[in-house]
C-alpha cells in the first residue's frame, strides 16, 4: 500500500485555538449547533485535563504504527496527534516513547480511535490522551499509510489544521474555517450560562427562565395532585 505525507498544511490561527482552549467540549459543541463530537467511545486516560490544539492526522493500517513514526516529524508546537486506522483496531499503537518524542516537540496530546498503552507513564509525564481502547498488544511497522489527509472518527471529518478540543467529556473537532466564529459563539454561550447559573443560585427554575411551562402545556402535559392521580388510577 502506498500513501502520502502532506507537509506544512494550513492551520487555525493560534489565537483562536487558545480562545477555544478556555471552553469545555460541551460549550464548543453547542456553539457549533451540537456538532463536532467524535463519539462516546473516545475516553480520556487522565482526569481534570482540558486541551486544544491543531490536528496532525494519521491514517494507519490496523496493528501497524509506522505512520505514527512518520507523523512525529510533521508535528510541532501546539499540535494534537489524531490517529485512526483503515479498519477497526484495538492494538496499543501509541505509548510512552511516542509521547516522549511528541512532548519534546510541543505536542499537547493524542486522540485515537485505536488503542494506546503505557497509560501510567502517560499520566506521570502529563501527556494527555484519549483513546477507544487500552491494550498492551504491540504493533508492527510494515505498511504504508498517510499523514495530514482528511480522516473520519465518529462520523466527523477531521482535516489537518482543524482545532481539536478535548476534556473529561470527550473530544470535539472545530473546522479550521470556523475556529474564530466558534470561539466567539462559545464566549457568548458561556456568558449566557453564567447569567442562568446566577439565576438558579437565586432560586429561579428552568421551567420559568426558559419558558418551558408553555412547552409542557403545548405538549399536553398536565399537573395532578397525588390524590387526583390515584383516583384516576382506580377508575
């Protein structure tokens, strides 16, 4: 199998990446219209970590990490490595040695829908990782693939230079062309949520703040006392 390694792809503006880093994945996804989520199968190996960076993508064959080695050369400050395979794989394709090389280059983390290993070491060295599987199973370095081509994880297309935002809730991709717009929308959403939080702390109900009583009425949802409900049950 052949492949291609694309060098120097355009990336999202670092200022927009840093702005997005200040928001959780839920806020960013909602700001894009509930889009960009890479799926619940990607889980963090650590807790209380939130990162954002630009994607360096890898398309590998299952059980083969040759193209991750090739991708390390293409990674730089502020990047996040995003790895997928041509068919499902749970092998431990990524571990401490890769993380050491990437950390030296300023890479912020890895996201893969395959497997990773050396999770204790990854946590100890503070290298953030999200994966679909944990596995000590090793891999070979024998088959060509591609770096910085569009890849698909969880139905979402990820292109080199897109923004990856990841935290305890999961992973979201923000298309490079929408990075600034999404950062601005995330800021507005967070401000709105802050106002709602303050209102809830003062005792206001979501039913009233969001006008949901009218929604319940429109849907035919009624209120009954316990005795009324029991009487209706008995009849």
